């Protein structure tokens, strides 16, 4: 997928200038992995705690992040990233970092790091 370029236009993720996927919330960030794209939508307004999505490169939803045990009424994710070990991780507003299985989005590890 290196020859293709993803860009964001509010709630649309574009691939080479064409709509790849449209989400209900504005896209805050995205990262590509070997076989998928992980999208973080801005949940500041809706405060939806399932605001991380993973799509195959054909545009089909692979998974959506599972709910995390509530520490507070706001539990949404603020960032997604790949670790130095190429692990998919997400960080939420309460200071919890989760490591996710790239294939299915299941939690591998949960840690309070705040």
C-alpha cells in the first residue's frame, strides 16, 4: 500500500483523493499496518468510548474497539500508535494504555500509565 496515499477530510478518509470510508465522527488520526488501516475518530463531543476502528484495505470494517471497564464517565481514546515492537496500542482519556490484537481488536494488555 506504499504507493497509495490516505488523507483526511473531516469525517471522510480518502485514498488517492477518492472516498475510502465515511464515519459518523470527524477523523482525528489514522495509522496503517501491513494489511489494514486503524482510524481514531474524535470523541470529544459524543464521548463514545468505542472510537477506534480497523478497516481492511478493501474498505470493509474488520473490527471496532471493544468497551473498556469504565473508570470514569468519559472513557474514549485520544491516540492510537504502533510501539517500537510494532504492537498496536491506544491510549484513553483516563490514562489507560491498551495493546490490541491487530487481527481482531481484542485486548492483549491493559495498563494504567497516567
